[in-house]
């Protein structure tokens, strides 16, 4: 959570305060001209009330500190809760509001009586529909205590960056694995890799009697015939399945036209959707993301949802490039032991050709070729935040 620094509150007269002051001045003029002391006293009282209001509101706004914690990276169209904390650092209760600043429709949280030295949480929903980096609105303390004539505003927290990843589409993981097997079955080596990663495989630990529900493919027929008993193979734990994703964000021009921009967003959505489905599947292994550009960006980590959110953050900043450099060989470590996939915006991707020329068999997904395992998500333009 960000720590806040003390800043001088800003007084903001309300419409009622202006009217009140104008009436007080009018009464003061009448009292001075007519020599009516009672009217002069009322005018002085009206001014004094504004001074009292200003001092009390200033003190209330100075009592608290507050900060909000930005959420972890979100997917476009995903709704998340942002949690903030208000602390009353004074020795008396605080009556104050916390409000967003600098936005057309600010949200406010009223704290009617926050005890001395205590803290309170306030929450708000955010929902960004566009990929990229967004900034939470800053928050400020607002007090018009006790009469509502003079409002003091004190900046509390400048906000923070929210990373918004491409939207998540729907991926049929079983169909994706079959597609990967067909696409990368050009060499015997790739067949061995995918078979070793198949969820039904594993080291045979022994045999045991058949139980209802066992697959007929696991029956050890020779031993069963010799012992006159139906026996099945018993496997050790299936080895994890690694995933190696290469994103080729080529665009024909910068800034891109609408069609090229659509292809780029499609490719980025496919990349994050495949990784998200993969880590929620059976025995996910290490996940690696390689993003092209003039220089390549590499991110690798465990096959967990938390890593996909954090490790795939570079996809929020991708704008596309007309120049995609060659892949440094040291970035391909571990690719031979993983299911490999190139996600590109163009047909006949040179990146895929480069990998194949170096002996790395890859599956290629691009917008003009059918991908029956992927259904894109349509994100509405309006959002919260």
C-alpha cells in the first residue's frame, strides 16, 4: 500500500457560503448606514460562522491519511475490487469523506465517526475494457464539517497503475492439445515430446488387479493371461506439461490501421487465453512467453494463474512493430521439452520459419487460419473505473 504524505488542504466555498456571505455583507452595510447595532452584530455572526466552519473543516481534513492498493494485473472486461484504508491519526474522532478526484463521476465514501487512532476500509469496483496501463483516480479527503459552508479538500493518494491484459477468450484445452499434436507431428522428435507430455502417460510402477472404471488400454494382457486374472498397469505421477508461446506482433504500419489492429488484438488474446487454459488443465508445467519486437522479451515461470497475470504483463504494452528481430538462441532454452506454439498476425510468419529452420517444430496460429479450439471474447466499450 502506498504511504501518503501530508498536503495542505484547499478551501472551496460552496454556493450556500457565497450567498451567506453576500447576505451578511448586505446586512452589515444596512446596519452601518442606519446605525443599527443589531444588524451589524448579525453580519459579524454570519462571517464568524464561516470562519468557524473553515477551521473545523480544515481540522477534519487534516486528521486522516489514506491509500489504495492497486489490484494485480486484470484481463480486459474483468471486474475487480480495489481496497483502500483510511487511518485517523488524531486524538479525536474524524467526520470526513474520502472521494475520487479528477474524474467526471467521482465515487465517495462517507466516514461519519472514525474513532481516534482507528482505521477503516473502503472498496470500489473497477472494470477496464481496453488493454494497456490505466491509472486509478487519486483520492482526497473532503470535509465541510459542521455547517457545510466551506469545504476543504486534501489530496491523500495519487492512485496507481493498473495493468490490463488482453481479454480472455474460451479455449477448448482438449481440442488445443490435439491441434498441437497434429501441427507439430512433422518430426519423430516432436512426436516423442508430445507423447511424453500426454496426460495418460507416465512411468509404469507396477501392476494391480483391475478395478471398475480403469481404462482397457491399461490392461496388461500377457500377465493377465498368465495369471488368469485381469491386471492393469499402475503409473507414477504424470510428468508436467510445459508450454512455450512465441508471439509475433508484426503490423504493416505504425500506427496500425483498423484491420491490422484487430489482428494484433486477436493474437494477444489467443496468447493469454491459451496460457490461462493451460495452467487450469491437468498437470501444468513451466510456462514461457516470448514476445517479438526489435528486441525480444522473455518471461518464464510456474504454470500457475498468478504467473500468467504477472508474467504476461508485457502483452499490455504491445503496440506492434514493423521490425521483428531474430530470436537469440539463448532465449530458446527449454523449448525442446515443451509444447511449442507461435501466435502471429501474418501468414507465413518468418518467426515460425526461423524456428523450424533451427530444428524446433512449432504449431502456428494466425487470424486467417481456422482455430476451432478458440472462441474470442467480445468486450463492451463501457467499463467501471
